[in-house]
């Protein structure tokens, strides 16, 4: 299948679209809380949310680059009637790719991209953080056009009544996508007792990369 730059522009997917080189955009903090059936109050907050699109170093029409910062924190308070057996805080980045042009489609002028559309995140904690934290150099995930890809930025088991996971200026690189590419931060807190399981989620606003 051949996809020319002109055809993409007609479809509203102009080559090089996006907010490349934009200044950092601070997103509003998000918070939620609930009281479980056995009396615990669980609360979740996503804050320090920033997305900064940057000019792609390769000057590729099918690549996006930028960095994201965010902090998620969860807390358990109150006096429940059952002991908490487990509580897990999770930190995610979701990425949306509108059109995948990585299957050999040409973009005009003989330009051709690689075999797989993907997103790479570097400068974040490992996606399997437990009691002992560790650092992972990067995570690369394949992207599907028209779908949302969820990538773990950190996972922390609560050892006390609270926990947090912070990512500061993690680099995000998306390759093999044409048209708008968007990102969103998600935080999730799951708490389990002998009698109840509860999960709350908060979502940032979406932002163009």
C-alpha cells in the first residue's frame, strides 16, 4: 500500500503535524477517593503532570518525540473492620497512534519507514518495581493504529499507609506513526481485604506529542 504525503494532507493528516518544539504544558492534577465496604478510605492523586513535545532529531515525518513528568500517590486511612491484605499503586502512560505507516508504506519522495510502529520510553523506573526499586534503561512497545497502548511507568506495593511513584522528564519517542499522536497519564490504586476488593483510577487530560 502506498501512502503519499499529498493523500495524507487531504485526509487531514498533514505530514509533520503535531506540536513539535512546543513549550512544556502543565496539566491539571487529578484526585479521587472512596470509602470501602469494610471502612477504609483510599485516595489517589496524579500531580506534577507535564508534557513537552520536542522537535524530532531525525526530522522524520512519521516520528514524534518529547518528555513527560508526573507523580502518582496513593494513601489508605481510616479504621477498617478488616485488615488490608494487599495494596498496589500503578503509574501508566497511554499512547494513541492514529495511522500506522510502518508496514512499508511510502510517504512520497522515496521515503520509507521501518517494519514496526513503536513507542520507546526511557528514564523511568522499571515496570515491575516491588519492595526493592530498580532502574530500567528503556521500554519499547509496538503500536497499533487506532488503538490505545498502555505502558507501565512504575508499580509500587504499599508497605505502609501510603506510597508514591514519580517520573521526571522521561523521554517518549514514537516512530512509524503518521497524523496526531496523543499521550495521557493514568494512576491506579487497588486495595484488597478479606471481604472486599476496590480499585480507583484517575486520568490526566490528553495532550499532543
